[in-house]
């Protein structure tokens, strides 16, 4: 085998080694990004469930208050019915007003899930997550003084 063929074979082997190393690096970096996005998805779904439970709890609470108020009014009316049979029916409106039990409309509960808080600009959130994973590490760089810009100064020490 000639020296030229050996050099070519060595160059091919080096290219294959570098390509394999880069392939593994790319796979590892994408796995990290995937993990970050998976965690963000889980967090957003948890926040959504918490908001859903809070809103449903408020609705249930209002419903319970309304039922209690209606039950109180029914008890008052039943009490007055047993006391005043016929006269009661003639003055039902005034009795209801005087009963002191005020049936209020339930407090309106906002049923809007705060989508802007959960999703917002999802793409913006993704970019922020991805930027957290970026480390400022210098890449391998080869500077050729023959092809560089005329204002680029290459030196072993800092120019003063």
C-alpha cells in the first residue's frame, strides 16, 4: 500500500470517527431538549388541573350555598304554612319578603381557564427553556491568517 493510500485511509477513518462522535453528540443534545420539553409539558398540565379543580370547587361551593339558602326558605315557608294555612297563601309575597331569608343569585364564577398563563406564547417558553440548556463553550475553531479579514489580528498574547 502506498503512502498516499495510507493517508487517504487514515483521513477516511478520521472523518468516520468525527462523524460518529458528532452523531452521538447531536443525539445527546436532542435528548436533553426533549427532556426539558417533557418536563414543561408535565408542569403545564399540572397547573391546568389545579386551575380546573379551583374553578370546579368554587362552582360547587356556590351551588351548596344556593341549596342551603333554598332549604332555609322552604323550612320558613313550611313553618308559616302550618301556622296560617289559608291566610298564608293570600300574602305569600309579603311573607317571603318578611321571612328574612334572602335567596341570592349565586356568585358568578369565572369559568375561563387562564390559557394565557398556561400556554402564553408557547414558542417563547420553548425558546427560553432551550436557552437555559445552552452552555457557552468554545467550539473548535481554526483561524487561517491567509484567508482572514485584514483587521483580524492573531497573536499568542493580547495586543495592547
